[in-house]
């Protein structure tokens, strides 16, 4: 008999495979339900998310919810939106911000979890680490190239690559006005369509 979905989530949340390499210890942060229609694959939780255990419970989350055109109640409804980072635990801080997601995490849990999200209509792939892990070779050599090819990813795979909504990316957003002018309206349309079913 296959493992129940709640049992799988419990195993994921109890994961300790990279405990020795995590400065604040393990605290896997994931939101998922078999009924979810929108999947958000991001990089890894930040320090504030680690402290609360709530995904995107920080300024990045405020920006992301604005981009998607959804309120907090919708965003945190696991029956509608799944949030599965490449690394489920806060990886620590480096010279230029948070460290990359731990490489052990996605190979351990994505193959067990993502195929069970059978009702997903749209996947948002946020940041370069998520794009490298989920999009593979079809992505561009730079994050900007990958995000600019959003129409191709949407048409071929129902995936939308996005920059990270971190306040650190304000300069990128200023330099790429097409993101707000072209991609954000389509993103909100596609998110609404996916959630409507």
C-alpha cells in the first residue's frame, strides 16, 4: 500500500539529512496537498521563515503575493497552493545573502512529493536555483534570459520562471521594466485561471 500523503509530509518535516550542515538546525518548511492547483518551487527558506515555519512569511512573500494577485488566505491554503522549495531548510548566510539550497534536499524529496501533486495546473519556478533544478537545459545562461523566455516555458510545460521577489532584486526589476509590463499581467491571469480550475 502506498504511503499516505500526510505520512509523507510528516516524514519530510522530520527530515534531518543535512542537520550537521545547517547553522540553525533543520526545520523543513513545505506546504502541499494532493488537491493543490498551483505549485511554487522556490530556492530555500530565509532566516525569518526558519523562525516561524511559515513559507514566504517575510518581505519577499509580500512581494510575491502582490505579483500573483492573491491575498494571504489564498496563498496559505495548502488545498490550492503548494510551496516546495529546492531546499526545505534555511541553509545559512554567506557574503552576499543566503547560501544556496542544500544539494541533498531536492533529490531526496521532490521525486516523492511532486508526482503526487496531480492537479497542478501551473508551476512557478522562482530564482536561479529552482530554475536550474526544475527547468534543466531549456533555461538560459542567465536568470534574465530564462525569465524573458517565459512564453516558451508557459506554452510547452505550464511553468513560469520568475526572479526571486527579494528586496535585493529591486535593481533587477528597475533594469527589466518588461517584467512588470508584460509578465506580471499574464502571471496574474494564469494564477487566477489555475486556482479557478
